[in-house]
């Protein structure tokens, strides 16, 4: 699959995003340091999409001491490296026949194979694959731009296109410069909101 060119909205969101929104209140998280925390680093191995913020000197110290594999056994390290070579996607041996129930093993976060298809709904509204309509949806992997857009709009998965539109309209009314005496920060905030909405809208339409 060809890599899609980064959209203008995604670039704007990356340049401003929640970093711009919280720039005035972010300080270096290093103990006793009061400098601006303008550089981010992953919070932990199990939470790579959440960041800690440091000044330049301290983010270098933090990254130098960072060890992704700390606390893991040799077997766990080997397994993680093996999975990383296939982008943590499931694999099967060549020639293995999975049978008619193989569809249940597919990574299908949007239930594309289970809704109205061969696996459809069984009796009492239960999925033939054993999942019912009340199961908690599993969040599919998202890009950094999408993650940032969710945070800017203060939304959490799962959301529908209508949910996003409603939230977007509400934020536009709240932060429109005309409603804030033409404040420059409101104008910049509105740019970020527009960019976040564009990223999520394009994601749902792709």
C-alpha cells in the first residue's frame, strides 16, 4: 500500500496540536527544574503514546537512561523483536490451513467481516462467531495525528462521524475569535480544532 502524503491539516495539527494549546502551562518534569518542557519522551514501554515533557538537557538525560527492554526476560525480548519485524501483526506458517473459522482470527476492529456477511448475526442477536452486540469495541491502531486529533477535540474511541461533527461545532462556537473579542490565541486554537476535525473526518472517509 502506498504511503499517503501527509495532509495539510495533519501538518498543522502536528505543528500546533495540544503542544500549542498547553505551551504556556507546560514545564520540565525533571525534579526541581522550572525550565520550559518543550521536548517529549515516551512515558513507559506500556504507554508509548503518552509522553513526559522535559527541557532539552533533561530530555537528553531521560533518553540516555531509557531502556525499552528493562524488566523483560531474554525470551520476552526475543519475542518482541520477532513481532516487531512484522509490525506486531499475526502470522501463520506457510501451508497452514485455518479452516472455515479463520475469519474469527482476523484483525477486524470495524467488524467488516462480521456484520451482514458470512459470519452475520445468529439467533437472539448473537454473532455467529460467538461475540454478542454488547461486547466492548476494541480500538484499532491509530496514527500519531489521529491520537493528537482525539485529544484536541477531547474525544475518546469509539466515536461516530456525527459525534465528531457535534463536538467540532461546539468547540468552534466556544473558540471562534468573534466570540472572544478577536483574541489571537482563539484564532490559533480554532486553527488547531479545524485541523483535528479534518484529520478525523478524512480518517473516517478513507
